[in-house]
């Protein structure tokens, strides 16, 4: 993860020490082997400094879920964030149509995000986001394909800053990966997670 890509709105390329430390913590993180993660191009207009990661949850040659996590930093602070850092995420997975029809699914998926942060004792503020479910039905020449359903979680939150104004980005990344694993239907990573309820894996995961 050393070939990280970031963005600086002023074009100077000189990131503040707090942002550099936050990014370095992300680079040094060690995650469960089913989650493949790598840096990707960061958005250019959301903040003066940004760093982005994309991840895929894999099981053998099958992709079970994917997502993107973006770390934003504005040294001058941001009124809407109520802080100088912001984390923005997108998580997607396919699931059984029966599960997608559950009226409580959006609330459950949102609770997985907040629960993942709480389970690691992370402090954060100003959470916001959406949970979207969509179904695709095929007709004509595609009629043989089974109906497909997808869940999509878009969210952002402000990680609380610690020593030197640096948030625990490694902890937030680990929580985000916990969310990815839950959405993908992976079993809990450790004994302490035995009570976590996960989505069932979709009927025909996409081959890599």
C-alpha cells in the first residue's frame, strides 16, 4: 500500500503532518485475508487533502462485496464535519431477493456501520448516509438469468481527533472492513463477534 495516491487542492503536494500520519496508519494496517485492499485515485474537489482505498471481499475466485473508503482533510476545519477530518464510504453487495424484500433491511445495514464503530470503541460524530436496495429482473434474451438484488451503503462520519490532531484511522479502517465482511456474509473474524448477524451470501457470486 506504499504507492498511495492523494490529492492536494492547492497543488503544492505538501500535506500537513496530521494528514500524513493518518494516511500512514492506513498504509500500515493489517486486515483479514479475505479482504483485498489497495489505494485508488482520490477525489479532487471534496477537500484540500484526500486519500482513497478500494476493497473487495473474496472467497476463492468469487467476489462477495466491494467498497471504497475516502479520508478527507481540511486543516481549516469544515462546519458540516465539525472537525478537520471526514471519512466517506461506499459499500455494495448482492444478496438473495427474499432478503432484499425485508422491510427492516435498511435499518439493519445502517446499524451494522454504527455497531462496527462502537465495537472497536471508536469515537465519531456527524454520521450521515443512505442505504439503497435495488432489484434487477431480466426479460427477452436475458430471461434465463435469475433476478438479482443489491444493497448499497453510502455513509460519512467525522472521526474524533486524538494526539496531535490525528484520528485513529487504522481503527476506522478495521471497522469499515468489519462492515464489508458482514455485508458479504463472512463469518465473524473473532470470538468476540459471535453475536454478529450477517447477510447470507448471494446465490451466484460473481466470478473473478
